[in-house]
C-alpha cells in the first residue's frame, strides 16, 4: 500500500469542509462493507451519539484518503478486522500508564501509515466545547480508527 500523506489528508478535509457532499458513507458501502459494518456496529455503546458521528466522520476521511492514494484496494475481511482490533487493544492495554498521548507512542513506532495515525491522534486530542471527548471515548475511537487504517492498508 502506498503511503497516505498529510497533504492528501488535508486536501480531503478541505474538500469535505467546502462541500459536505464531497464524500459520503454511501460512497464506500460497496467498496468496504465490513469496515462500514464495523463502524456502525453496536460495540460502541460507551460513546455518545455525537462521539459516534464524529468517529464515522473521521472514518470517511480515512476511507477517502486511502482510496485517493490507492483506488484498487481489496475489501477488508470480517475476521481481519477482529484480529486487528484485538491486537490494537492488546498494545494499548499493555502500554505503561501515562497520559493518553504517551500511551499512543507505542503505536507510532515503525508504523507504515504515520500521517493517517497522526491525523487520528490530533483530531482526538482537539479540545472542543462542541465535542468534549472523555479519556474512554478517545481510547475507543483511536483503537477503532487505527483498526480501520490497518485493515485498509495491510498490503
């Protein structure tokens, strides 16, 4: 898989800000049904409605950036998502205690899609009155979105 650059991610975000219909979940349903099922699953009961919507929004940005870089990626398999998620939680849970940002350092070591992962980290660290994220929500959203990146870019 080619590297998804910060420039690509920024362009996708700008396009979405300029035109709310630039990229929609529907654009990816046929391409990545398992990824979208995962993002819409009932596993995220700890997240508020706004947090779930924000996670979906970030997921669409990730999908758009990946497809912009590599239009012919294969659909992610269900068992792949499950294994990747388990692996990511294992890393998170076995990282020494510290701030949220410090716990994420373990994920960046030799990671093949550092710009995508940094985008996720930065968007979850943004302190906003419109969408304050709890530490629990940050962890769930980070692991979920990293799992999506891993699944899409595994090749």
